[in-house]
C-alpha cells in the first residue's frame, strides 16, 4: 500500500467518525427533545407555532 492509500483510509475513518457523532447528536436532539422535552418546549413559540411542533417535524 502506498502512503496515499493510507492517508485516504485515515481520512475516511476520521470522516465517518465525525458523521456518526453528528448523527448521534441529531438523534438525541430531534427525538429526545421532541419526546421528552415536548411540554417545556411548547411554552416557547417560534414562527407562529409551539417549539415542540418544530422539533417533532
């Protein structure tokens, strides 16, 4: 294997790690906040609708 192949594999390994971290954050925020924090979020209005509505989208 050449050095270029090793660098490419390392790049994609790091890239996939960041994608998985961001997907985990997205999941926690969208589902966690949308389900568990719906009532507190509904106290805030954004764009004419309750904030819990926007998280549920």
